C-alpha cells in the first residue's frame, strides 16, 4: 500500500519507540514532566519565541490560541479555506464565541494588507471589533503553498497597526521553512503566536506546539486545561516529539518526491497535476475525484478527495522515491 492520504499516517520507528519507552516523566499539569519541559523549551527556541506549550493536536493549539487572544463576540479575520475556519468543527463559534470574517487569499492563500484593512471592523456601540488575524503556512487547501516571510510580516504589521494580534497556523511551518530556505524564527518573527505540528511531516506519533510570549503561553495553559488537554505523564509522547524536531532538514526529500510525483502524473491522460511548492500535490481529475480514488485504491494507492474533481496526495517520511515511481506506474495502468 502506498498511502498518500496525509503526512499524518507515518508510523514511529524504533528510535521514537525507544525514546517513548525510556522517557523521564512527571505530572505535566504540575509542570513536573522533564521531557515535556525540554520539548517546550526546544520548540520555543526553534521558532524564536519566549515560550511554548505542548498540545495533543494542532486543532487544540489553534483553538486555544484563538481563545487566548480574543474576547467573546469579536471578529477573527482569516482565509475562507483556512484550516481554523473550515476544518475545526466550527471551534471559533463553539469554543471562543467569536465571529469569523473570511478573506479570499487567492490561489496561494495569501492575505494582503489591503484585505486586512478592508476586513477590519473598529469596535463601537454597534460593532464587535476585530480581535485577531489568523494566517496559515503552508496553506493546506491551496496545495501546500509556502508563504514568504515578507508577506507574513506585512500582514502582521498591518494587524498590529490596527490594534490586534496575529496567529499563524503553521501545522506545516517546517515545510515552509525548508521550501523557502529561511529559518523558522524568521518566518514568524512579526507574529504573536504560532502553532506547528510534530505529527505531520516531522513524523511524531502525536502532538503539536503552541508558541508565543511567556505571558500568552501562561494564559493559554488554562485554556488547554479547559479543552481537556492537561495531560499527566505526557513525556511518553513528548519524547518522540523531541526526536521529530530533528527531522526538519529531511523534509526536502518529501518536497523532491512531491515534484517527481506531480511531474510523473501530469503526463497521464485524465490527470493534470499542479506544481507543488512543498509536500502536497493537488491533481485535477477528469473523472469525479471519488471514482478516481476508487481506481487508485484498487492498485493500492491512497489519496483524499479535496473537491468534485480535485484530489490531494501527500508525500512523507514513509514514502520513498521508489514508492513514488511505483505510484505513478500503478496510476497510469489503472487509468489506461
Ligand atoms: C492538520 C492541520 C491542523 C490540525 O492538526 P491536528 O493535529 O490534525 O488537529 C491545523 N492546520 C492545518 C493547516 C493542518 O493541516
């Protein structure tokens, strides 16, 4: 089986399993798990923020960030296909009682200063006021586009001038840094908080990080507890997460594999592949996406439908160059 559904399907190897087995642990709700503390310290360093907090999922990291940054009723500006808006079960409304105002970020999901100024709502007796800007990097629904630091800076500076903070959903931030060849701290220098996943391309079995100023992270800890994310001997899962932090450089291989996959598939009748910027390949299919995926599954290749005629394929740690070549051959045969 060549599983290209997501970069979350990776299985931890023996190093991660040994790290989990041997982890020093304590009660993390009391702040006494040395492995979690080390992971939080290292993660904060990696993204150049004062502090970081370990969360079980990226969704919880994003939602805790929104809750911490905003007050009830405020508006949150974000892209209409962003994960925080589209794929988190309406958490904005359910968990923070905030109102989304969506922006069209175009083909690559970039929110411009003009769009922020247009979408901004000043608080007065009638209007709730804008409380937060959320950006996404890489942008999942737009095919893993890696947004350049200048674009992030410009958006965050506009938000700051208008008086509200910026959060980056960086589930795949490390893919962006590798693709753009800039260090992670540079990519999030001007933003207030960032979430990134250990459980995607970095290959950890579970976990994400929410980073920002010390004072912000301290308040976010209460919201993590509220959301049910106050974990006890979490060092067992944080230890593989620490290992995952050193898988950043090898993401370049996933990107190379994605380019090869797109180039190979684009030549096949009935498929047109978009040029990938990172590890996500979007392909437009002549037949309905669900039919295409059924044929693909018959030859042991898996992907996910993204729209009626759009399929997402993801490369990751458990997909080799040989697998990519095999996937191209098998799909070509299946569609012949
Ligand atoms: C996967 C993902 C998340 C959420 O991560 P989970 O750990 O699955 O909750 C958030 N944002 C983006 C862009 C993602 O791709």
